[in-house]
């Protein structure tokens, strides 16, 4: 008997080149490398600061509107 796995991405599973942040164009790989390099996410801090300054455009940039 042949087992066939579904050809769809599991929910909340990101590939390295997938955008985690559409507004600022950060990928999973960017965030992982940032964390490895700095022992914390400076990207996350930058996103938080930019969002507070009104730089977030999730409603138009993210295909899911989030």
C-alpha cells in the first residue's frame, strides 16, 4: 500500500523564505539569523517601534489582511 501525504502546508508552518512580516519584508530566515546573531530579536523591536510610529500596513501588505 502506498501512503500519500497531503500536499499542503500545515497551519502556522513557515518556510525559511516565507514572509513573517509583510509590511517590512522580513522572512523567517531573517528573524532566525537576527536571533542567532544577537541572542534576541532586534527585528521584532524594530517592527514594534515602526508600528507605534504608524509604519504598519498589514491591511494592504499581508494577503490575509492581518
